[in-house]
């Protein structure tokens, strides 16, 4: 396989973007990535999107987005793995360049979620759960993660305050990110006093509904060096699945797909978790970040809550987690999230993250997840 580098990134501010259509949001972001890369062509494009058909009534994104980007007849494809669609798109783009199939690949992620009301958005997101054994019985994703939180609190002694500390940390980081949907600080009391959604999770434990897009340009590392661009190489990738229904899991408090995918990516990179300088992980709910840090090996099993309380995952901690603000503060346009994680890591490794910059960062890891962990995608990046 050829070494693969990221030579361009693009992202616009996320939020409730009622004045922008799905296609406009994607094209603006893709053009930023192309401009950043300084390329005059792309050979292929891959787009991650979870549910444009339900959110906007628009399918056939491969044609639509290539058309409005002005890149037809370039080959294009849309990939879907629920909230891990963006991460999976990046993995497919990596494989396309590494295999020699294409030289310059645009990988984008997009989701337009606020054109429907809350009930319709809940239904769209719920299609990522097991419909026969979860959805038809009234379970939503806040309810599923609430059950995981209760189990974690019962088995490992994780406290309600430790869950809140995840949100407090990520909003503090997000307050320094000008592209974040909710760039403001909150307190533990703010979280504990916010509206109850599914006990014990409150509204400030939950990532928001978001419109947004993100894009990166990939090429062979040799080509990046010849272009004298500030390149970041992708040195590891891993993907894994787990049971879609929580009722089939051996342990409700363990993210097996993340653990397996991370093992594959670290083995490919020839690294251990201690060698990684920063992490962008899928904190769709506060309990998710706690469980992911355990599955990655940042914290011991059952100790993810203590890790955030002790500052281990703070920007100035031993293992900085979600310096961008994570899904919690930056936002969570589900199909774009995995690509945006890569955008943040590339900016960090290029030293372009301004006030949220992780000091001396040379390697970063992204973890993107579908559903309650039914799928997980990991990438490891290194400054070239």
C-alpha cells in the first residue's frame, strides 16, 4: 500500500443553518478543502451521510454533490454507517489512495438535520438502532445510553457528577472553537439542573441536532511532499462491529467495537495508546466518552469517570480528549462528525488550533461510532 496524507481540510461553522441547503453547505466546505490543498483536480469523491432521505427527502448524493461541486463526471460514492458514516468515508478514501486506484480524493461528510421537527429527527436517528427489538418498544438513543449509564454507575461506581464533568470539559474546549455550535462554558450545576431527558441523562449530557459539513483532501504522501504542503499522514486505520441491540451485549458498560478497531489501528501504526498526543472521540452522550476512554485504554475499565474528574483527559492532561469541544459543544451533524474529527486533528498537528492547541502535538487519534457502538472506526494521524 502507498502512504496516504491529508493535504487539505475544510469546515464551516455548524449550527441551525436554515439559510443553507444540504448541497450549499457541502459545496462551501468542499471548496475550502480544495483551496487549502491547492489542487486543481480531484480524481474521486466519497461522501459520508447517514439519513439525507429522511432529513431532507434527498437521496442519490453521489450525483447531486458531484454535480453542484462542478466535478462531474468524477466517480463519486456515498457511504453510510449511522453516526460513523463520516469515519467510514475517510477509511474508504484512505483505501482508494493507498491501493493506487486514485491519487487525489475528496472525502466529505454532510447532514442537514434541522429541516424536520424534533419527533422526525428522533425517528431518523432511531433507525440506527435495532428496530424490531429496540425501536418498536419505544427506545430512543437517549434511553439506550441512559441504560448504559445506569449499568456503568452500578458496576463501577461512576457518579452523576463525573458524567457532568465530561460536558463541562468539552464545553470549555468548545468555547475556544469559532466553528462550534455551542461555544460557551457550563458548570456541573448547569448540567445537573438541566432538563431530564432519560434518567440519569439530562439535556446537557446530550449532543445536539446540527446542520454541518466537513471535508478533507487525500493524496499519496510522496505527492504531498513534492507539493511542499504541510501534510499529515494517516498511519493507522481500524474498523469493527458489535451487536446492534444492547440486549445482545455481554456487558452494557463496554465498547467492544471501539476496543477492537483501536487495536487494529494501533497495530498498523506500530504504536501504543501512550504514544498518541490527542484524541477526538464520539461523545454523543457523556457516558459514551467515559466508556470510549476505557475501550481505547486511556483509562482502566470502570475508571473513565475518575479519569475526567482527575483531569487526565483535559487539554493540558496526559491524554487530551476532544480539544475541539467534541460532539457535545461543536455539534453532531451525524454524517459529518467523523470527517470533522479528522479536520480537528489535522489542524492540531499542523499547529493551527489557536487557543485550543494541544502543546507539541505530533500524533492524533479519531474515534467515530455508529448507534450504541454497533460500528466503530478509528484513524491515527502523524505530522509528516
